[in-house]
C-alpha cells in the first residue's frame, strides 16, 4: 500500500508562513545588534547629524582607536574575564554539590534544605542588610570577591540541577557503593561526567550573570581600576569626562572625542566573548533544559 506523502496546498502555505514569520522575527531581533555594530564605525559628525543608520555614510575607526589607546578597557576586560571564569567555575562546583545533596534520597534533612533554598527566592535581606554583610562584616569592599561571592549559589539554578539529578537512576549510586566508591568519588567520577548537559546550561546562565552584572560593582567597587566592562559602559554613558576615565593621563588621543562611537564600540567589545561562547555549548543547552524539566 502506497502512503501519500505530498502535502496539501494549505500545509504548504502554512509552512511558508511559518518560515517567513520566523525570518522576519529573526531580522527584527538582529536589527539592534546591527545598528550598534555598524554605527560604532561611524564618524562622530555623522552620528550627530543623522543618528543611527543601517549603513552610515562615513566610516571611522576613531572610537576603537581611542578605546584601545587607553588603559581602562584592558583593565576592565581583565576584571570581567577573571570574575566570569572564576565565578562560573566556583558557582558550578558549589551549586552542583548542593543540588546533588537536595536530590539525594538518602539525605535526612533534604526537605528542610529545599524549603530554606526556596524561601530565599521569595524573601531577601534587603539592600541595606546585603551591603552591611558584604562590605562591613566580610570586608570585601574594593575586592573581586565582592563581585563573585554573592552570585555563587543561585536558588533557581540549583533547582534546575536538582530536577536533572532526580532523573538519574539511583541504582548507579548503589552499584558504585558496592564497588567501594565513597560519595565524593561517585559525584566527581560518575555523576558529573553524565551531567554535562545541565552543567553546560547552568554554566551559561552563571557566565551571563557574572559577565553582564554591574550592580555589585556599583555597590562595592570604588576603585575604577577594578571596574568590570559593564560598569565601564555605565560610566561612559553617565560620565562627563570620558577621556580621563578611559585613557587616564597617559592617553595620546588628540582628535575630537567620539562620544557616541566610544559607547557603541564598548558595547561591541563587551558582548563579543559571550556571542562566541554560546555556539560551543548550544548542543548541551537545549538538552539540559529539556531533561531538567522532565521531572520536578
């Protein structure tokens, strides 16, 4: 018996509509990125006269030249990279271990710990208590630890990992225990290797959180040399004397200051690493979200 595989006219029209709608939506999402990227190469006069353009009339590298001649962009890049890499690794280690404890059926007080974790998602200590804890009690003001420590355990990310760990058969733990493995050996040599999807997913979330954050720097970092890139963008937008902030006293830039171009160029330099990171973990990202959502 021959199975009919030809699509009807209505199905073909629907498929064409879906592809067209998806393409238009993708272009709309891409438009802001294109405007920021292409106008970062526009001259300052063009920006002031014509604003944002799809294709500027005059191109210039003055904004990037100004940024790269200064010292602040390199200093902020080092801070953001250090905080993102170090914070993501430490946060993944702490969150995965804590989530494994919450998901383990033999842990006696896992329900109490789960409630306390969920409670922190609803109620917080407030900004004043948070500042006193980090700046006064822990003494982390003007320290990179002030940018890392507060985000090392996110309750929502922990529950994502808990959902994933609960999908793993507990017989794996029992078999490893019979072979003489302890809890640390089971976790690092068995659980972690088979949990790459959720680790990559949560790792991307943590990396984005650390890379895009400026709030902690605004609260706890007074030394501009420790400003991350996001704080640098904020300062460029709100600062009157951009030259002194970006270049310091050693800048050799003598042309008229490309104010708008510097802001756009800084945004391009900031989002670049995250855009290049995502393709490497994309295949883990969707799988981690899907598997973690199968069981609560």
